[in-house]
C-alpha cells in the first residue's frame, strides 16, 4: 500500500439544534468526543488527528477535551464548514495528501475499517474523492470519506461564495464540506465502495438525538465487554445476531446530501 501523508479531521460543535452539547456529554464513562478519538488513535493507519470546531466560546470545552487527548485542534467558521476544513489544512505544519472526514457523533468509529477502505482507495487508483456511503450500505456511523486535500482547497477557492449562497447556515455545499465535489463527476474522479457483506444501511450508529443516545448506549456496553479493541465486524455480528437492539432509532431522520 502506498504511504501517503494522511490527516483525519473530526468536525465537532456544541451548538447542535437537536442534541446540544452531545460531543462533550458523557456516552457511557467518558465524553462522546473522547470515545471517537480513542477509537482512531494507536491504530494501523498513520494519521494525524485534528479536531476542528468553531471559534465560539461555547466550544471551548471541545478544545479542552481534544487537547487533553493529545490531538490537534483548529477553530474556525461556525457554519461554513468547508472553509473551516480548508483553513485547517492550511494551518497544518505539513500539507497532507489525503483528508479523512469524520464527524464527532460516531462512537463506534473503527480504525480497522479505515485501514481497509484506504487499501481499496489505492486499488481504485487514488481518486479525488472516495466514500462508502453512496449508495448507503454500511450503517450510518461507519460511513467514511477520503478526499485529496488539494481537492478540498481547490473547491473552496473556486466556489463563487457571494453569488452561490443565500442562506449561509443551511446551504449544503458549505455546511457538509463535500457535496460540491461528489455532485460534479465531470470535474472530479469520484469512486464509491459498497459493503461486501450485507446491506446494513437501515442501521443508525450516529448520535443526533436523545433517542440515538438511548438506543446506542446499551449496545456500547455489550461491545465494550469484548476483550481488546472491538472492530466494525464485531458490530456487524451483533447486528445480525441481535437486530432488535438496533431498531430503536432506525426511524430517526438524517440528512443525506
């Protein structure tokens, strides 16, 4: 496998309208952000981890947690997350070749899955944009995006911000970072990967609402009882053997650009 310089950017903020402060509130015995970061560090992928949040005072607690975990922190625009990503890349001591985009609402993030998807990324010829959620076949929360950092920077530079956006806090191309890229296959080399085992797109492993938290917490307890580091395959096994555990939040609506 070719060894590119990789940075994983975890976007987080406390101003969620559906479940405020979910990132810093406890999920089990530690803050949710701590769970996510610890699921990614010390794994088989050599990646610099950056937590990027807003410059609002209410997000100071996110920075405190990230700093205590020993990962990098960047603060930027609250609503224009694409700008925040581009500025974060520019602030890195050395520009990475690849960016792995993550959200801080995914308590079961798995470095083994990241490793395997990176291997597939290289086999596919190192496209500009690679994901495993178009179409959705992995559980939400196991979806990953791998993007060339130069593509993120180029995207931010070429968008006509003044004429493109009218409602800044809702426009998907700034708030969700990558739609401008994957909606333009005529410009970018875009590749996707479908789950090779079984379609589990009905499963929701993200925390957006209180119902998500309440559904996933007992699942977290079961998974943490597994000796060592549990991987996405352990989660898949639990889904197939005990699907009823995962049905509590299956009707929660999630935005899918």
